[in-house]
């Protein structure tokens, strides 16, 4: 997650805390209905957001996020896993934030930037599958607020400007950046190849063994080496998304005849998850990369990949467990 987005989320939670502490009456004095009435998106008990659509007309950007079981998936601008923590922050922004004030318009909606809003957030919940649209309008003349309203409602309200900024974030900030998302406990086999060497380890009966290089066939990994290997795998992240590429571009980036790969096999998953490594881009400390079965191309840290290979080579030179 980008630093700027993290700061906005922090400010947003401060805002929520402010409204709870200073503007809301004690819990004992509120009925269940009044506890949610002042929220931007009040939800009945047991309901939860299942769909988020963000349409930024000014930047010509659209993001579609769908809840799938306990995870979130991005459907637009690419079909990929979403970063769950980031999306849940959007959910909290809608369901915990309070409306600063409800007002009746004195003029037409265009006076508030709410007739043809530049930012629209679509919401569907599990118990209310119909789409509701939240319009974000212009900045209010006083305070750090913007005008907002739900489509079809006669009144509007003020909401903290930072909440609008959260939804204006780049679509890439909502995309999962971890290369391998399989739980570590489910990994059964790992194969790593680079231009110089091939490595492979296999888990059997909760113990990890080398199957390559041949000189180490059957040797077990120490707990330290096992933990280091799995940790380094879990800490491989996309450095920058480049989007889908045709075969010509993939060939230009060295992905048709890759220089290396990292492949994992895990329980309950098929096919294997593979990171393909193409040409290096030293000026950006990056390597062109791609996941098997996907058109999207991205950059990974060259320094981190090289350090990973060096760590593996060091493990093979260590005494057998």
C-alpha cells in the first residue's frame, strides 16, 4: 500500500474516533436504530458489503471489487486478487464514518457538484443486492468537508474530505501485490531455476528434503533454512504493474524464453503457481515478470530476487541436517 493511502486511512480513523467521542451520545442512551442512523452506510445486523464499484470520471478510472468468501477480488481494471486489508479499509470508511450534517438543497444539485458527480461509489450488500450509488461532490466552503448524497435521496450531507481521497486512490493501490498468496502451511514443493542452477525442495511428513541439486538428493533442510526459504517466498511483492502485454512485448521483455522461474505446488491448488523472470532492468532495480496463465506483466525487485538466489546457494553449501 502506498504511503499516502496509509496516511489517509489513519486520518479517516481519527475522524471516526472524533465523531464517536464528541458527537455521539452514550451507548446507553441510544436505540439500535439511532446507533446506525447517522452513518454514511447504515447496515442491519448480520449484513455486509459484497460489492464495491468506484468510478472516477475525472481520471477515467473504474474499479470493481467483489467479496468472494473471506477474500476480495478485483474485476476491473484487471481480474486479480485484491489487497484485502485495503478493501476492508474502504468498507470501514463507509460503515463507520458519520455524516457531519444532513441538509436540504437550497439550489440545484449542480451547485454542489452532485448533479453529474466526478466520483461515484456503487455499493451492494448481501441482504440488499440492489445497487446504491454514493455521489461525492465539490468541497464545502468551510471546514475539511465535501458534499455528498445517495442517489435518489432528497437531502445531502457533509463528509470528511479524506474519505473522498481514499476512494480516489489509484486502482493499483487496491490490487494484491504479493506474488504468492498460498498459505505457507499448504506449500508442498518448491522449484527455483536461474541461468546457473536449479533447486528443488519437497515436503513429506512435515519434513523438508532437497531433491535438487542432485548432490543433496534426500538431505533434509534445517528448520532455519526452511523458515528462511518460506519467509523469502512470502515477501516477494510486485514492484510495479505494467498491464497486459501481447506476445511481441512478452518476447521483448524476455518472458517467452525466461531467465528463471520460481514455482510452488500447494495442497488443494491446481495448477502450480509460477513466477516467470524475464529481462533485467538495472536502472530501476527491477526484473520483468509474469505469473503463469496470466497476461499481466509487472516488475519485481532485482535486488530481492538476486538476494534470494544467493541465499539458496548458501543453503546448498551448508552442512546437511
